[in-house]
C-alpha cells in the first residue's frame, strides 16, 4: 500500500495547497489505494524523517521499501504505472514529462516569488518593493503559457497528462495571476476532475480531523 506523508496541521491559507495534493491527485487518477501519514509539529526535523526527506518537507511517498521525495519525481513514478498520467506512446510520454518539468522549473519559481511577496511576507518593506517586478515577470510567463495552450483542452492536446496535473496545481497557487480566459478555463477543467476533487477533499479532511 502506498503511504503519502503530509502535515497534520498548516495555517488556513495553505490548506488545499500543500504539495501532497499533487501526489494524492496522481494516485487518484491512477486509481491506486493509498493512506496518508500525518506529521506532527517537529517531526519534520527528526533525523529519521530527514533520512528520507533531506529538507524536512512534504510530500514523501513510500511503498514496498521505496521512499521518494520531490512531488515531481513522485508524480512521474506513479505515472509510470498508469496510462492515465503518462501515455504509452514514447513521444507523447516525453512531452508529458516536458510539461511537468516546465510547470516545476519555468512557472512555479515565478509564481512562488509572487506568493512570497504577496502572501508570506506581504507586510515587509522589501516585499512591497519587490511585488510589482515579481508580478510582472510571473505574468509574462503565465501569458506565454496561455498563448501556447491556445484553444487546446490540455497542454499536449486533447487529454490530460501528468504535465497538466502539475501545471494546474502550480497555477492555482496564486489564482489572481491567471487572467487569460483560456488558461482560467484550463485550470477549471483540470480541477473539476473527480480525481482532483477526491484528492482535495482528502487533504482538507485530514486537516479538519486534526482541528
Ligand atoms: N520541491 C518540493 C517542495 C516541497 C515543499 O515545498 N513542501 C512544503 C509544503 S507545500 C513544505 O514541506 N514546507 C515546509 C518546509 O519547507 O519546512 C516538492 O515539490 O516536493
């Protein structure tokens, strides 16, 4: 059975955003069973946890003696077991991985820069000075993505892949950055999927239970 490590508690603004959501969603798309292991405050700094997650973060994936960290690596690993996430055709599979890495490497850092200045450090002077530049650059990237998406339903055409799963989770971190109607509709299309809704409900349910 797959175990996904998540936090038992995070501040309200982070609920529904914590990165175990990506992994739960991928597992749901693949139709696999899993259980969540919830970290108590302080567990992330214990040596036994650092041995599997060097940075003390979530998520961690565990199954049959394999432990993995980094949500991107975990989603690819799950995708290798399910055509629902990674197509069988080698070229389509490579393009799905390309979009997953684009989400993590070309879009997420810029969106996180905006999250830092507008959410995490909003009341600090440096953040107020940095906000316009960070927003402008993130918008530039998001707008290029919207152009590339065009009138397609998903990034590589007519079906969702692991690349879309990752991109949608990244884009919903700061919804105000997504202004293009086609990209807004894309995020809504991805997150309306029953598998996403089940994953979100499971993460929020775990926080509720802990409250
Ligand atoms: N690149 C990592 C980032 C993981 C990450 O940022 N996790 C956050 C929760 S969303 C975390 O554990 N934060 C606590 C910390 O960094 O101490 C991944 O994608 O798995």
